[in-house]
C-alpha cells in the first residue's frame, strides 16, 4: 500500500501530468467552441437561403 501512495505522490508533484490535463481541457474547450460556431452559422445560412428561395 505504501508503494501506491508513493506513486500517487509522484504523480501529484510532477508537472507533466498537470500540463497534459491542461492541454486536454484546452482542446475540449476549442472543440466545443467550434461545434457551437458551426451550428450557429449553419442555422443562419439555412434561414438566409430559405428567405432568398421564398422571394424568388
């Protein structure tokens, strides 16, 4: 059990683990922003093309 605790402490103290988590969070946030932007642009384009097609 003491080996497990020692390994856990090494992971907490090491900086590499923290930066990996930070990069993962940044990638997830960027993905959410991209999906939201594409959804909004798609909805706005559909509305615009529908109004253009309706006026022809």
